[in-house]
């Protein structure tokens, strides 16, 4: 039995119905993998030999009240410690958080909020940066997932090197909302024109992962 050959083209995808074991195969000419935190898992279904290091990372966002905090002119602020915050409306509320250290990554099996993380890792840095925050009161919080690129924390954008009709747009590591307009346009140009036109984003292509050429981003909050 010879060596198994890698998949070269996707001919159909299976669409699974919610809460059902049934699925519907759908033929396709082009597939865009923009599955966020699960983009790496989905990509392996197409080409198991080339792992994309895209994975879910749980992050907490906290909302607190501080009537004496920065005024309406305060922008989104990212401290050198990695703590960030911005105003949330005009009622003296703020929201923010911080990414944990690699060794402190929380369990991703649920979306429970760790309030101790705020008390121990976020609040001290907030109070150092803005002394008024020493008297803040936490009001609420939630947890969500980053589509985290464990290789270099930069977006993976472009044609998959192992599957000719698969494009990837994921791994934004928390910056997806900011970069979505440019990323969407770039993928549309690749699909329709076969190349980038507005901006040359080829440096972000998936091929850099296999080549071991990181495009490292350190400013991840």
C-alpha cells in the first residue's frame, strides 16, 4: 500500500443540520474557511497533513463603574502591561480586560468568567494607570473566543498551499473586527481575480506556516 496522497481539491462539503445527525453534501468550486476559532479544526478535515495552528482561546471582558474615571474624550487605551479599556456609554461605565500569560490560558471547554483574574491581573494595572480606578466597581462580565494563531498571532489570509480551491481568512487573534473590511475585500479579490489588487497581503498567506516564517505580532490584548 503506497503512501497516501494529500487532498488536492475540495469537491463538496457536508452541511450538518443543528441538533441532528443528518447532513447534506453540497458541491462547490471554491471554499473560504472563515470559521474563526474553529478554522484550524475545519482545515484539517480538508488536509490533515498541513495543520493550521488556529485554535480557540478564551478571553474575558469586564464592565465596571467609576464615576470619577476618564471623561468622554478618553479613547480606547491599551497600557504597556497589556491591560486595555474604553468608555462604555456616558454613565461612568467602562469595559476592558487583558490577555493572560501563555501558562495561564483558561480552559476553553466553557464560557465561565474568572472574576479572580480581574482582581489579581487586571485591576492592579488599571489602578496604576488611572488612579481613580482604585475605587471602581465591577458590574458584569462575559467570556468569548479569540481565533488565536498560535504560530505568530497574525492573520492567516490567502490560498491554502495544500488544497487548490481552499482559501483561509482566520487567526486574527483578537483583531478580526478591525481588520475584517480589508480581509473581506482581499479574499474577494483572490476569489474573483486570482490575486490581491487593493493591498498586497501575500505575506499573510498560509504558506508561511509550513515554511516556518513567522510574521510575529506582539501587541495582542
